[in-house]
């Protein structure tokens, strides 16, 4: 997969030299050149690039101002500076403002190899961040869908933490079992079962977390009035943006009448 780079440098001869050297080092790179900061901002606003290589001193606005303006416009593309301004203060300011890397305009294979490596790292870092954002957005949307589900559907919904304790239940769950919310939240799932079913929870809950989902699992549960009901569960595990366990999402249906009819 190619790497698209916007190279901004008012010295076109220097820019051509840098592009040729980087292309020999990493043939997958493709370049677009411009020598003006304001024009570069327009280009970045209209087109997508994997990385920006920018000189510091340019007509219109300098490279740091350009990077600042792109961030203000919500254009999150990594900036790498390649400049003849080998000034420690400029470099320090560039990094503080969010530049990915900073190089001077030296000549030599090793130097251009380091720049090419930095471009590759910047692109990978950006791709990883975009993937993290997409996963987080998906999780948020998923959580919203589950919240709508458990608030509106006529079946019981429950969510447990990694220890099997209740984080959330909906009103249908409370109606089925006859408890108040305060009597449920924070309690262990097995506390609402006969001893034999509670023992099965100890065995099956780790399996549920490992598998990621369950279908058609049946348990006896104890209502607040002491009556035993038979419930069937469907569920899956919810994960955080790093892929770690966050909580369970399960729906239960009271099938006591059906089980009594079958027996």
C-alpha cells in the first residue's frame, strides 16, 4: 500500500532532491509538492494525505503555523519537519505542538533512511490511532444500542461485571423477579438462584467470558417471594477499546410456563 505525502518547501530544487532520495529508500511513497503555506493548507483541506513533510520557513506562513492551522481545522495528519533551520528552540516548539519528528537538511543515505523510517512510523501510529477511534466509536454505538434495547424491550436485561456481580438490570428484569433495583445492583448473580444453579454459575461464568457469547442457557432463579422460575439466557461479552473485558450483556426470558407444560 502506498504512502501519500504532501511535501511543502519553497526551495523546489531541495524538495526534488529530498523526494528522489526518499523514493529510492521507500518506493511506496508518492509525493505532492507545494511551496506556499497557505496553498498547502488549502490542499490539506481538500485532500487526504498520510503524512506531511514541511520546511519551517516558507512564504505566507511558516511550518509551525501551518501545523497549528491544520489542527484547528480538525485535520489530524502527522507532521515531520525537514528544514535548514537547525534551531533547537524551533525543534523543541515543534515537538511541543505535536510534530512527529524533526530533521535538518543533511545529505546522505543514512540520513534519508532515518527520515523514511520516521515517515513509516508516523503512518503506522496514525493508522493505529484511527483504528482505536473507530473501535471506540463502535463500542459507544454498541453500548447505546444495548441501552435502548434493555430500556424498551419486554424481556429482562442484565449486565454483570467480571466477578459476575450486577452492574445493570432493566425494569422488565425487576418485574419478572419481583425485586427492587437497590436489592440487585452490586449483588452476585448466583445470589438469586437455588444452590445447585449457583454452583453452575461458578463453573459456567468463566467459560462465558472465554467464549464471548452464550445462547439458550437455562437457569432456575428465585423470585423475591421465594417462588422458583425457569429462565433462558442469551448473552455476549462487551469489551473496552483495548479489547479487555468490560461487562456482560444478557437478556433473559421467563419460560416457567413452557417448562411446566412440557413436564
